[in-house]
C-alpha cells in the first residue's frame, strides 16, 4: 500500500494506473476509521481494480462552534486497517496541499443544503462539496463510495456530480447498525453508558415512520405523528428534525413520496446523532 501526501505525487501514481486501463475506486474519509468506513472501502475494492482512500479532516466543513481541533486523528491505525483491506493507495494531504491561503472559490451547494442538517450547520455542505470536488479532481476516480447514513451529504454529492457533469459513479454504502438498531458512527464513542441505551430512539422513530408508511399511510403529518410518539418515549432526546423526504429529491411533501426516506437528527447529552431509513422495496 502506497501512502502519498502531496497532489503532484498522487497524480503521477494514478496516471500510470489509468494508462494501464485500471478502474479507480475511491473512498473519501476524515479518518478515525471504524467498521462502517471499512464497509465502504470493501465496496470500492470489490468494484474497482485500484482502490484509493483519502484521509483529510476538512476544516471548511466545520462551523465556528464545532471543534475541528478535537476531531479524532488516528492515521497510523487507519493505515493499518486499510492495508489489511488490500487498499492500494492512501492519500493523506496536509491542509496547505488542499487549500491555498487566499482561496475564494467554493462549490455552491444550492438550496437543499440549507434544510435539515444545513439549518444548524449553514456552511457545512459548502465545505463538504468543495473538498469532495477537489478530491475528485485530484484522484479522478471512476467510482466513489459514500455512506448512506449521511443521506443529505450523499444526495448533494450525487447532485454535484450530475450537475457539474463529473465523470464519476457515486455508489451508496448501506448503513451498518448495532444489534439494537443504532447506526454505527464515529460519534457513538462519545455516548455515556446510559446515553448509549437511549440512543436507539432514533432507530425506533425511523422504524415507526417506515411502518406507518408500509401500513398504507401517505399523510406526512400522520407519519410524523408516529415518529413523534417514539421520540416522546425518550425525553432526554433533544430532537432537531424528523420527517419523511423523497429519496430521489430530498423534498418534504404531503402526501409523502412513494419512495420516501425517513430522516432524523438530535442530541443526547452533548452528542449529536443523525440517521435515516427507507422502507424496504
Ligand atoms: O463524510 C465524511 O467523512 C466527509 O464529509 C467527507 C465526505 C470525507 C468530506 O470531508
């Protein structure tokens, strides 16, 4: 496994791979890798001839109140895990490799970046799309894998790739869950024991919404009502938003889309959690 830290060497290494006609699969990450990241890496390895993973804690997607400095950084352990998966190249750029001091051009993520996650994190998706666009330009992958757990991010990355005609296939990696339904996330490690038990409220609310939909209900308010009942079971959960959106357009409509995705976010103690679920086809 090759570890590269600068864009010039990355381009040189990948030029050869491309000349050999090999298909490049890419997983962008911010490191501190866990089982859910590794599941994305497995998909990239299976579906490509040459796999690239980036590790970069992207400063521009953190808001002023979010602690960029405290974000966990475990590059040695990450590389060990990636090597065990048979990853071909790990790209670990420095901040100055990714951003010039005087940079003013960014990707405008559009109106759907202002709702749900964007309401409490107004600059977040601009930062995400800008860094993903840069990484796509650097790696020029044939396919890139993003976790379905960050459904709004996945939607916006797909839209960016489509709208800006980027020649990359965006693949969704399914959400991995603990036995009790809690979605795997880097943030779960910050939950205290009692909070960890309460954290299943997100999954319970999502399944309540999905079950109501599957029973034939299409009224948004009725579906949200079922979700709210589950949420009310856990007063410690400080809900941020919960609703049903169209899976294809992230649009909240009443009646709900025939292909909906239930989404939810909120805090338990100081830990903010998000999750989503679609009715199975
Ligand atoms: O999902 C993440 O880890 C990040 O938002 C990403 C896509 C690596 C961009 O920094």
